[in-house]
């Protein structure tokens, strides 16, 4: 009898790793639509860095001109005029130094967007960020 060495078993079982990866992919796909805030509007295209804050305050204006306010992941509330907007801000205890993100549909006239900006500014909020869609490499949406 000759002395034979045992062969080393060097296969790696990647099935458990694939299972974990697929579970993480499903979780990511399920939570991504939930993270989106604001009313669905067709945003204009532009390049800017992403702004970070605690819970975003989103003022959305859809293509019909209807305004909605939303704090974080809460449901959006339709506001008909400046008094309703002011009441919403005071009810939520929003400080005047917080940033407001304006989501305005790209089909709106500039006058509609400017009116909303002026109205918010006259209420005392000076930090308003205009939201845009990220542009592709060629500059289109």
C-alpha cells in the first residue's frame, strides 16, 4: 500500500449567498416606491446636488395648478390658498428656517411657479429649493 493523501475539497457553495442577494433585491424593490415623496408631477430636467434634511417639506403643484403640502412620508394635503398653507405650516410647527422643496410640473407656466415662490416667501420662508429630474448624459430626461 502506498501512502495516498486525501484530496482537498475546494468547491465553494454560492447558493446561500445568491439567496441572500435575491432577498435584499426584493426588499430594495419593494421599498423604493414608498420612499418617493410629494404628489406625482412631471419635473423639469436639471443638474444639481441632492439636498438632505430631516423630514422634507414638499410643496407640489400639479399640471392643473393644484397645490399640495407634505411633511416627510405623511399623506399630501391639498391647500387651496395662502391662508390654508399658512395654517398647515403653523399646525405642523414648521420653523421658518426649514427648507421647502417645490415640486412643480414642467408644463406649468413660470408665473404659476413664481406665484407659489412669492407666496411662501411672504409667509416668512426664504429657503425654497426647486426640485428637478436628473438629466441623462445627453441632457434629456
